[in-house]
């Protein structure tokens, strides 16, 4: 079993059983090798793993809420370092100027699922509807 584990940051194993859910987080490579040898499947997380893939997927989903792909890319790049209030403010600005065609719950859900917007929908909705 010769695998490249360079860049591995952690392993997470989740077992769903009738009695509940068991989540095990493994910090060290040798522990992960032991678990794998025992036949326990592991989800390997690498630094920056699939960031590009997830960004492309997110861009595709977000593009449904924006005027065009360039606008979507610009919005996504802008919000990476923003807090929730700034994100809503920018989304509202895009919406008011016609660049964001759907700033409703759909946009909130996409940003929330991508862990870019942390607050709940009521907060989003309240701020989006303020004049």
C-alpha cells in the first residue's frame, strides 16, 4: 500500500448506525493507516483539495443568481474576506443595480452551504429588505 499522503491535514470517518452517528477524527497519518488496514474507509482532506473544483461548482450554481459569469466571479472573489453584513450589503448593491437577478433565499442558501455566509436566512432577508 504505497500512497502519497503529502498535504493531508486530517481524516474523518462517519458511521451511521441504528444507535446513532459515530464521527471519528484522526489527526495522525499512522492512525489513519491503521484504520484503513482494518477496513475502515476514510475521507482524505488535502490542503486546497478540490478548492478549484468546489469554486467551479459554486460558480455554476451562483451564476443562476447573477447577470453573467464575470459578475458572478467578481462577486465571489469580493466576498471571500467579508463578514456577513458586508456580504449582504454587496448582494443588495448588486441586486439594486440589476447585476444580481435573484438575491432571495436561493442566493443565501448557496452562500450558506459554501460556508461563506454564516448567519441564518431571517438575518439575510431582514437586511435585504431594508431601504
